[in-house]
DNA sequence: AAACATTAGTGCCAGAATGGCACCAATAAA
DNA sequence: TTTATTGGTGCCATTCTGGCACTAATGTTT
């Protein structure tokens, strides 16, 4: 380990806000960070961090060093990247982050095939519905529902994601079939809910073309698509689901779309996100493979929902 | 050692044109270079050098990496430099190169005093009349006679350097005192001569203000000022000497200036040269100390030559 | 207040990396 | 042909790294 690496380590420490988190990020012991930062200070002959036993703050010198460290990291990444352009065959480590559902159902098949074709590429995929900072955590590629805000990243739309309102036939028999959006308010709903996002209403476009929100009554909440599906299949709730929940193998036979005449806007599309720079060969190839698998024009999940093209469309005049 | 260091090592290898020279520059074994370049290639997954057993050439990838390595080195130097600005006391290694005479007579006293004041600063001085590439060899400061051409460096004039024509009284008694410049042609001369430079004529300004060259007849040539002086003090040659040859302790008593009415232009001044960027504290302080020692207005060597102000001046009208 | 958890820092130690030496192979120079 | 120089490799002592266990200090929770 030498000066540049130590500077980048300092940068990570500052980005993470603690020695421990930085160590976790690198999967190394905290003590290593402590020692290396110490060495860096000795090397530069300057105190970089004012430590209190449980936290730290940057000194003026430290702040300057962190800025330079960011430049160094960028330049170094750029250099390595440049070298990778000379690779004929992709190699190295591909780090992906995605929501669990996308990862399990749409990326794992791609990964399995990809690694057969390119055994030299290692893959690390973090499935987590929490959105992470790709840059500081070092991810090459993210798959997300909804366009991310971070402008230092490139977001590329992979596939549209229609919205569906579904229930089982037995549910309809039991509770009666809703005829209007308002009817949904009185029916038990299963609804996606995570620490960041809760579905408590359905967005739709009314007869006059105005966007509306129809509140629902969630009796079951989960962040797990399978759990929601299981609940619905027990005939005790309807649910509003984005189409990408219907991956291959999902039992859609029992499910009946409700209120199919209503105009539901597409839910946030599925995006691939990557840093704003030239992609290494492995990343570009993987992205292509994923796009191909999910479907260039018609998303793969729509294959499992017959007639989806006609559902929830704007009313033809 | 990690990627950045290895890249910089590659850069040095390319700059030096060989593994061996690069190793010599760092005072490490050749094998280390060989191994580290190998690791770098493995790391980047790209062949950087096409080797023939006795030399090498850059691959396209290698050439790109070298460019990036130069950026990295610069940025890293800049970063370390920035840290040094926070030093209250100067520390670290100060690397100086100078001609032998300047080093021995005008820098050693400064260094000795400087290290008493700042014991934390190590000094390495290379005395060599050959001009070296400061950047690639890593020197902080050079002292040279004559303005260097390299525009990536800053040259700062330290002191003027008048020209003198001298001989001993016994020489004059033996050979007769020259009355005109032309008379010098027939007298035996001791003349500075190195692999790069030979004095074979004296430049002067004639009565009409035109620059002229008076050829001389060197019977003794050396690149060593003391040797030239010794020759002259044996009363068998006159010599044309820049004033900075007359350091403290040099026996000037026996020497008589000849043709003092002739207008001799100043010889190339003494310059301090340093890289075109902010100087570390130690370098700036040393430069100040050297300038102070040599003399801000009147060069130190002129103190040993009484009446020099009046010698070899343009003719007062 | 007291117990607890989390933070940075340190000493110790096994394992990895470094760098020097000796030697080899190939090629250019003498 | 001989010699010298260059890059490359295997071996080995030394150094460095990174993990573990433990300490000290400071918020947090009970």
C-alpha cells in the first residue's frame, strides 16, 4: 500500500463518515484503516483528522487532501479503464446492484449465461432495495425501477413497466367485482411497502384525462413480491402490481385483471444505471445481455400476461 | 507497491529508456523493475512493452498508460506538495544539482548552516557539470551558470558573473604585458574545457561598440577551476575567468588583471532553476539562504576582487 | 445512573509481498 | 569469438500487511 492508495482510503473514510464503515466497504479490518491513515499522516507530515475517540473531523489539510484524493481516484480509474479497452476478452470483477426481485428473476439467468460465455469475469451482485451510492461503493452497474436523480450517473431505460390491478376469481366471487376505481377503496389490498416507499393509492387517468389518485385499504404490506403474491393467491386481497413482478414461473393463471377499462399510467420503467464514463468491456457486454434477456421491445414479463397490450389503455375515441 | 506506483515506475522506465537505468535511478535492483512491470501488465491485463532480450518498445496500450502515468505522477506530486505547505518546519529530502565549483564553494557553506537550522531536512547534492533532466531525475533545485533552455523549468537569476583576464606579475614580467586584445593571441592561455564547452576565444566589445571574438592559444585545458588556477599560479599561462571562480580562500593576491580598459561583457549569470510549480518550504528556504549567502546585490565572489566594479567596463564618454 | 453498544487505537502474529543476490539467455559491441 | 550489457527468474531474508483480541473513550438505551 502506498501514498495514492492511502489517499483513496482517506477519501473513502471521509465519504463513509467513519473508519468502521470504510473498513466494511473494503471487507478489511478496522485496524488496517487506522494504521494506514496514521501512516499517511506521518508520510505527509500533516495531521489530517482531528479525532475524538468516537468520531473525527477533517483538518484544513485533510480537506485539501480529500479533494486531491478524489482527483487521483478518478484519474486512476480512468487509467485502468483505458487499459481495459485493450482487452479482447472481458475479465475482472463486475459489481452489480439491483433490487432483490430484479436480481433474482431477471439478472440471475443473465449472469449464469454470461459467466458461461465469459468465465474470466467474476460477478458480485448485491440485491438490496435500498439505493446505494454507486461511485463511493464502487458498483459498475445498477438495475432499478424508476429513474435515479444522481446526475453524475447515466440512466438508461431498459423496459417499460405497466401497472396492473389483479385478484383471484375466488376473491372476486367473495367480495364482488369492483366496477369503478372508487369501489377499490372498500376492498382489502396487498400493498408494496418498504422503508422508503409505500403504496397507499393507485394513480390513474380519469375519463377527462386528468390524473387521479384512488386511495386503497392495505391489509397486508410487504417489500417482498413473492409474499404479496402469496397473499393474493390466498384469495383475501387484491393488489396493484407493476408488470415486472410477473417473471417466468410466476403463477398468473389464477389472476384476473380488474377494471381493465381504466387508464393506468405505466409505472416507473426499469433502468440500468452506470457511472458517467466509458464502460469496461465486461460491463457493456453484460448490459447488452441483460437488455436482450429482458427484451429489447416487449419486456419479458409481458409475455406472461396475455393480452396486456389491450389492458389499462387510454380510451380509444 | 500498487498500481499507481507501478505506473510511475513504467513511466520512469520509458523516460530512462531501459530497465537498468530506471533501477539505478531508484537505487534498487533491476529485478524489482522487471517484476513490477510484469505485475502491472498482469493487473491491467494488457501487454505494455514489446521486449526483445536487450531492449523494448512500447505497445499502443503501453503508450497510453505512460501518458496517464505522467498525469498521475504530476497529480501525486502536487498533492504531496500541497501537504507540505502545511508544514510549519521544513522536512524531507532536498535534492540539489549544481556544477562542482558552485557546489563546493557556494552551496556547501549554505547547506552546512541550513542543516543546523533545519535538522529535519536531508540534503542530497549532486555535483556534476553535466546538465541533468531535473524532472525525470527528481531534483528540486539546480544551480547553473547560464540560462537553461527547458521551458518547463523556472530559471531565476542569482548573481551576475563578470569576466576577468588575469595573470601573475611574474608571467607579465616573463612574457610582457599585452596592450591590446590581439596581443593575447600569442600568449599561452589556460582555458576551461569540458565535454560540452570549450573556451577558445574571448568575447569583448570593441571601441565602436561591436562584439568581437579574440582567439586565444590554450596550452592547458581543464574542467577544474582549481587546476586552471594552479596552472596560472605557476606563472606559465594567463587565463580568462568568470568572477565566480574567485571564491573565499582563493589566492587572488598574486593575480593581476590584464587589459582592464577593455569592455568585457558579463559572462552568463548564475541561475537557480526549479520546477515550474509551488516550491516546498524546504526548497524555498534553501533558495533564500543561498541567495543571501551569495549576495542579493553584489555577488560574494566580487568581494575577493578589489575594484572589480571599475574593471572591464564600457568606456565612459 | 448504569449497562450497553459502537467507535478508534494498539500489540501480537501468521502469511504475503518486497527487494537483493546469483544466475541464465539473448543480443549488441569489441 | 569474446566480452559486456540487457532483461528475466528462482531463491531467500526482511519487511509489510491485515486479522484478532483487547483497551479506552464516548454516545445511547434502559
